[in-house]
């Protein structure tokens, strides 16, 4: 336990997530709420601890305060370890100056000495904005068995969508022969999931070389992987089967939340042997009042429901008052929805106050888009907010507004 | 740090036999996700009492499992924190201690080695929100040797066996009776005491040399005149769990907004419990839920009315659960009908069963029963 670590994880959590608009104005993407009681990063952290990876460096940069406080000492994920555990790694000032993380590869480069501390044989690189359950240990075993310099987890995607991803072309032994970032005419449908395991020595070598190259964008997908491939490193693809979702957009975040409900949810979070851990504070159970109507929804602790909830995901301590209707929506923690208000096809962030008889969004159909209300916003009585709106400031009634 | 606390975990093991067959009073499940001891521990932690000893006499496996290192109550500390005292044999013979006093004597060494000035002695047979800082303030202001918490009011059946006091206008207890008559207006002891630690040490020494047996009779009742014993009127929420009838009635009180607000309304006074990392509760297309208090981790396809569901309960299609308390990990099949039923942990009820009790005598199903 106190000797060398076999594999440690570095979790990239510094991205701004600008395509989540109002949801990420004040928090980093990995700290955005998901599935009623989780934050996006919970899934990756839980995967780590469920895969017996007990040392995780979390690289933060953009709006880290909520994320830092949330992760704390890592106790909720059982990552408060004597040797190892979870560590927040922000950019820092060094003797020869200081700089922001310029790219994913640069972020790891600046923390090589953190990795060196544990002297691992392998380093697992993860990103904190995906929803999935994966046993990294099995991937590591494959990586070791293949004696690969780098193993990249890949997912089969429909060929029509393949041009949105980094596509791996492999030989019949699973060895990567070619890597194309967002190709117009993809030759295979194996998309990179942004999960890499490197031999530590190779990783160090290429990161140091990459840092010395002024033309590089210091990015794993754009620079490190192509360079290793070109110089003949042994690169393996590790095929992953199961649910995986990049929640980088409002639409995909909404879809991933919907994947938790339905008759047979496509993403199962009820497996007692693969728990998803999250920071819990002492909140009482939810109370469903007499006149409440609830169908096909996910609701968590502290919620008080007097209204109607249909096809929705409701976060902790949310109050839905009498006569309010929440349909096809995702409501984050501590939000209050006043009586008579109607929320359709929307995502409402934490600590939002919605007064009486407000109408947000439009019934879900092929043309409508999702309305988003940002953290802490107050929507006053009788306001109407259109489908697809992105609200970051309080809205008072002045006829129709968005 | 002003005070340490000692909690008695086995109190009503006889009067609430069904629920304590395999557990202590302290670990009786309550209110969807709690155990009774959570309320006592949360009150203490919220008053910054972070040195807590728990006296366990029997059946304390479930209690130890629940408490773990105490970190869920923020009681995993270098200084103080949580300590569980398993039983030692009686100081005179080879039998297990059988009284509150003997239990205290068994941890006399612990009490002597602590630094705090005050000791809280508390049962955990009730759900309450005692503000211990306020109790300490009164204790110090009156310069009391012992402060005893009481409830003033018509003595209900559940407090009949409790001591009661007459109290003068300065809150000093002037006389005491060991039992109360029902329906009289009394000041009933709720078995929470604050006592100066050095005095407690002395009283325990005396108890050993004189072979005393009863905490209430020998230490309190007989010292009413010689010690400065004061009463503290606790008039907040008090849900006493000392019989099955009370257990059912008081759980059901959580369906009233008033009780929920009293217990959970103050966000600065959280009630902590063991974290189980349950997923949120999922309601299916055919779910119908009315006036119910539901913990996380449930999967509901059927109908739930006027009921309390603990964590991880599964309600099958066409199943109707009414007026019931369904404990952790109970699974019901399809088209089951339950009315006035209490299921203990891990009960499985196969499809098409129909079980019914009544309000006074709810139908109780043992832990791990399968029907």
C-alpha cells in the first residue's frame, strides 16, 4: 500500500463547458448537477474508486470554487486515503513564472511531479464530463497484457455520426493504425472516449517533447496521440460496450437525464455493486403531498411535491407547489416552483426561485428547443419564458420577455 | 469543549420487543432513513458536543454497523469523537450489568479520564430537537449540580413509568415521585440529564462503596435535598418510541407538515445519518403516490398512500400500500395489498398477497421474512 502505485488517474476538470451556457457561468462543467442528486464528476470518481484506483488528481482551472468545495477531502467517494486519495490540482506559480493550463496535455505536463510522487507504472487520463460506468481495471489489464504504450477506450458509434468524433482505425488485433480527428469520411466507427492509459515513461517523454514544441496546441487528441502514432508507439484500442454520454451540450445533458427514467432506463444507477457516490448532506426524505401526480420521474431527498411531475428529474430539496406542472424537464437542487407555474422542456439550475403562474418553455416537439434558467435566478409572477431561452439574470414581468 | 455525552442504547428492549429482537433501541429505524440514535447524535453534534460514548449492552451489531467510525455525524475525531462501550461484566459478579447505574460504573475510568466539565446522560428512545447549548446555559446560570430535562403536561401512558417532579419558581426540583399517574398534569422526566463530571465521579464512587443499584432512586431521588437539582422544561417536538403503537403513531406524524417542519425545517440543525449512497427514487409510468414520506433508492410502479417508505423499497405494478411503514430494502411483487403493515428490513412479499392490520395493532413482519 505504501509502495509504488500501479496506476493513478488524472482527471481533466478544467473545461469551461461553454456549450452549457447559463449552467456553467458560475461553475465548471464537471460540477454541473446531474440525475437529481449527482454532479457530473461523480460518475468518473465513482468509476475510479469502484475500479480500485485510489489516487486521483483533479485538474481544475475554470470556476473551480464549487468543484473544490464539492470534492473536499474526497470522503464521499472513499478517496480520503493516507497515501493517495483525491487531490485538486489548480495551475500554480513556479520559480520560472506561472501560466494557465494551455491544453489537456499541458495541464498534465505541469503536474508531472505530482505523478512522480506516486511513481506509478501507468497513468490513466480521464475527463470529468462524461456519464458512464466503466471498470478501468479491466482496461488496465488489457493494456498490460498487450504491453501497449498507450490504450485508448473506444466506443462504436453510428457511422453517420462518426464524423463528430475522433475516429480510430484499427487492425484486427485492435492495434490503432490511424487516428482521424472528426473525419469527413470516417473509415471506421470506433470513436475515442477521451479515456487513455499510458505507460508512465512514454507519457513523460511525449509530454516533455510536446512542451518544447512551440507550434503544439498541447492537446492529447490533436498532438500527443498523433505524434505517438507517427513515431511507431504501440497504441491499442479498448472497445467499451455500455452506456456512455458526453454531456457537453444542453441537448445531450437533457437526454442523459431522460436516460435515467422510463420503463427500462438505458442507464442503470441502481446496481448495488457499482454505486455512484456523491456528497450527501443531511436531508430528510422527500414528501409527496395528497394531490401530487407523479409519473415516470426521478425525485430525490428533501423534495416537497404538491404539483404534477411528468417525465422529469427533480433535484434535492426542490419544492413544487400546488397546481404547478413540471413536464419533460430537469430541475436542479433547492429550486422552488411556485403554484400555477408550468415548466415544459426546460433545465432549471440550482437555487432558482420561480414565482406564481410563470410559464417556462414550450411543449416538447420536434421543433422546440430547451429553455435554460441559470443558477440563483429569480423569475417573478406571470412571466413567460420562451422555448430555447437562456436566462442568466432575474426576470420581472414586463409583458413577454425572454 | 464544555461537555461529553453518554448515550444509553438499550432502553425499551422489552416494551418494543418486535423491533428490538435483533437490534438496540438506538438502532430502531425511523422516518424513512434514520435510526433513533441519529436524533440524539445530531442534537449533540449541533451543540458542538463531539465526545460521545455509547453504552451498548446487547444486540448491538446493527448499532455498530450503523455508526461505523462516526464520520457521518462528523464524530470521527482525533480529540473525542465516537466511542462504543460493549458490555463488561458486573463489578461484583460475572453477570452482565443490568442497570443504568451499573453501566455507568463500568465506564467510570473513561469518565474520570476526560477533560470536559459537564456530562450529558441521554436515552435515545425519542425523536426530539433538544438545544443542548440552551440546556448548558441554564445549567451554568443556575449553578446546578444536575439539570434534568422534563416535559410539562398531562401525563400520557408512555411517560407513566418515568419520574416526575415538583419544581419551584427558580426551576429547582423540590420533590420527586418515581412513577406518575396517567392524565395528571406532571413534569415528567425524559431521561436526559446534565451533570457535573466531577460530581458524577463522586456519586459513582459512593454507589460502589454502598452497593447502590438504581440511578434514579439512589442518585437522583435520594439526593433531591442534598444536591442542587434543577429542571429544564423541554417543550419542543417529542416523539416517544416505547411501544409498537407509539412507533406507528409517531412515524405517521411525519405525514403532518407541522412535524416535518419542526424536525427538518431548520437548515442549520441538520439530522445526520449513515450515508448509503442510494440512487434517487424512480417513479414509473403507473406510479400513484399520495401523502407519503419517501426515502431515496426506491422504485415505485404501484400505489403508495399515507405511508413511510425507507431506502431501497420496491413497489410492484398494481400493488397498493396504504397506511404502512415499509423499511429498508423491502420488495413487494405485483398486485400486493398492504394496509396498516410494518415490514422490517429486507422483507419480500410475493405477488398477490393481501396483508392488513389496524391502527392500534399494525401487522408486523420480521426482518428478512419472505411471504
